[in-house]
C-alpha cells in the first residue's frame, strides 16, 4: 500500500515538482503519492502545480491550526513534507506527527539556520561568512526552526564571485535531487518501524 504525503509550500513549489517527477518516474515502484498540497498563501504557484496533477490544493492560514490538523488527519497522512513552507508548525501538529515531518534547508545546519533564515538570506549569510562550501540539509522538524535531527547533507561549493542568486541556483539543483530520495528513505524506515510512528 502506498504511503500518503502532504506537502506544505509557501512559494513556487519547485521541490514539490521534483518530488512528483521522481515518484512518476518510479511508476508502480514509487513509495508514495502526494495526497494534498497545502499553502498559507493563495498565490503560491505550488497550488497550481498540485491542481495540474489532480492533487487536492488547500489554502489554510498559518494561524488556523485546527483546519491544518484536520486536513492532515482526515487524509490519513503518513509523512508531512515541508517544501519552502516558511511558517513554524503548531506544537499540536508536531506532537501528532512526531518523527513524521521533514524539511529541506538551503544551507548547512545548524550554522546557517533559525528564525528568518530562508532563501536568499541563507545564501547571503553563507557568502558573507567567507566559507568555501555550503550544503543542502534535510532534517526532521521539531518545535524550533531548523533544530531537528539532520537526516542528510549534500555539500555545494561556494565559487569566487558567487552572488546569492548564482549560489541559490546551484543549491536548488541539489535540493531537487536530494529531497525526493531522502523522503523515500524516511518512508521506508517508517514502513519498517525503524522510526517511531509517534
């Protein structure tokens, strides 16, 4: 039986698309289906990507905790995937889906994470620090921004003359490769009860 994923996104949804493409390429061997895409922004392009793929697309305010929890529970969601979702999840949802919420971050954690550290801000901070290497990080989600257990990191070089924009393009390419594969691994671990379900 296929697992059921909810993808939460606030923006364009390119990581959502990468997940959908990865699952489609696997065909009958895919580990899961995306059952719903939820955004806190009505204009998020991720919602349009969902509709084009006949996936439920919901707009739920970040402050409407009850509706968000209902959307997940009523659809028997096995894994919650944050893909550019910029809000801190309510504690009740984190408790209910403990060890079953993952996020991708465009920099190495914990150094370049925390509240307000997302997108171009991360790349600008990496460049300003003078490091020669950044990383894409996939991690479990807990009650604090970017503080959950790291599941995978993939290094990305910082090149001379890099701008936040040029670095972000290379980092995003890595995100699209890494995230679907880590999601598949987490689903496999959940299926074999290697990660606690609650």
